[in-house]
């Protein structure tokens, strides 16, 4: 089979989420990654009827508007492709993509809300142990763009809190000095896997979770002593050690060991207190998410005396915010740790009209016989799967408020709702993650 030759092209347009299009000599190429105006080298992969699917090999030249120098890892790290793009142009590019994606539902009132913070806004980072070059020194950082087996040192990262960078750099050096090997997925050997850091912005506290295999020496007592000696703006108040002997690269918990300090950190949203533990879901940008939740309350409208579902409820943030007015809230979440936290915090917040259910959304609603006035749904990136969609439609709620971290799958779900008797009333988007391609969207639907 003949090897396909690389081609140099200039990206003409980018569709959400970060799917680019460029014109070659006699064909149109489509591929993941890149920005309009960038010159890239691509490798054709497969010919389709109207275009050729391709893969970016490298970026050869910046777009004309990429004027910011960006962080030191830009171009190698796979995180922030908009890093060198001024904020106003980032905003315009994202809004244009969303308007094109939601063309059937985008109204005069639809818009992309500006970010609350452009730098150091994330409250959680998952760093991976590996190497930057084969056989090179240990690196703790993020996956390299287009090369997922290589890890990039993230010194100078703009989206993570500066304390995270201090902890990451210390951890990297600590295990380099002791020559502790990282877990190599292909060879299935090694010890170090991930470092997960979480922060409470309002309490200025940090949780450290070191993820390793059960085999190998990790010098945990010495490591913790060094952590506590670091000069940080925040306080390290919680330390965990997670054992993960699974084959894949995901952060999976075979055994969770609470090593020291509090069993969680706390964040406040809209006046309520929420507990965050190592594996509970919580919005990555806590200072910006209040805008989304306030919009969800606005879309839900008058909730006094009404029955509400909060599906994929995580640690119960929205459920508790809604429960202060609603007659009853039925909250469904599949992660037991998150449900336990939600129950604990609801009690602390003196809310006794919420039923927390630990189950898959597709199953939890099958036998529910009560009346549902409003459904709030905030699914993972894959969107609503068929069984969940079926049961939500069966509930025949008058209103559905749909929050999404993946507009692409949300758009597909909206089409299904419209086909089954719902009308899209309002749509708004939020630039929660400046520097990256990601946005959050919220939609209000009503039953015809």
C-alpha cells in the first residue's frame, strides 16, 4: 500500500468542536485541530464522497491574529489551542462556531457570555507521569498535542492555579531524584501514574491525590513532608493516595487511602456550601459557574410548589439551589461518592425536600410515577443516551433546562426533543474555559 504524502494547507474555517477544513489542489480536507488562518502539514487518511479525512502532522505557521506569545508549553501541550489568540478574537471565533452549529435554534437573544477570569481559573488538574522523549527524564505534566504517549512539562501554565504549578514541579523533581519509574502502558510496568490537584477558591485550600500502582516504592512520608514545606498561597488541607492497577490511562480508583488532613475541601456557590472529595464531580471553573446556575434558575422560572428533577446531579449543587424554593427535588447521580457528599451537604444546608438517588439516569426514571413540572439535565460529554432520552420524554415535563459541556451532542439531543413535541425557547452559551476550545451552553425547552 502506497504511503500517503504529507500536504501543506491553510485552514479556511473551523467548526465546533475544533474540526477544521482546508482546500488542497483538487480536494477538500477535514481534520481535527488547528485554527482558521494557520498553515499546517496534514496527512490524508481516507477519501470520502465530498472530502478527504486527514490528520495534522504539525503546525507550520500561526494565524495572522495569533499575537500573544502564549505560555512556554504552547504548541506542544494539547490543552489550550487559543493560547496565543487575543481574548476578543477567541470570543468571536467561538461565537461564530456556535451560531453555525445551532443555526436552527440561535435567536436574537442568543450569545456567548464573556469569561469571568481568563487566567488560573481551573479548580482541578489531572497531571500524568511519563517522559517527553523516549528514555528521557521523568516528566509530570499533560499529554503532548498529536502525540498522546509523550508528556509535556507545563511550567508557566496559564489556566491552572500557580500553586498547582509549584506542587507539580516539586513532585516531578522529588520522584526524578529517587528514580521512581512511571507506569508504562505498553510494557505494563512502573509505579507512578497521575497527580490530581483540586482547589477551593473561596477557602484557599488544596487537595492532593497521588495516583500510583500498588507495586513499587513511592516514599510517601518524605513526599508529604516536602509538600508541607512548600511556599504556597493556599493551604494543603487534604492528602489522598489512590491505588490504580488498571491497564488504561484513566484515573480509576481500586483503593482510596485518606493519608492526612480533611476528607474533602469546600466551595460556596450562590450562598450554599458544597463539599468536594477526590472523585466527586464539580464544575472546573467555580467562579464562572455561578453565572450558568443563575441562568438555569432564570430559565426554570417560578419553582415554588413545583416538583423538579435534577439529572446527572453530581454533588447536588443545582438540586440544593433549587430546593430552597421548590416543593420537591429528585436528584439522580451514578457516582456514590458524589451522592453521599450531596446528602451530607444538603443536611448541612438545612434542606430536607431533596431525594438523592444513586443510579444511572436511564434506569432511575423507569418506574417513577410522580408528576414532574421541570427537568434540569447536565449530562457528561456524550450527551443523553437513548434510554435516558426515552425516560425523560416519558416524564412529559412542561419545561426542560439542558446544560451541556459539549454543544455537539447537545445539538443532536435538541433535534430529538423537537421531533418529540418540545420547542426550543432560549439558548445561551458561556466561555467558561478561555484559551481552550470548550464552552458551556444552556437551553430552555417547553412542551408544545
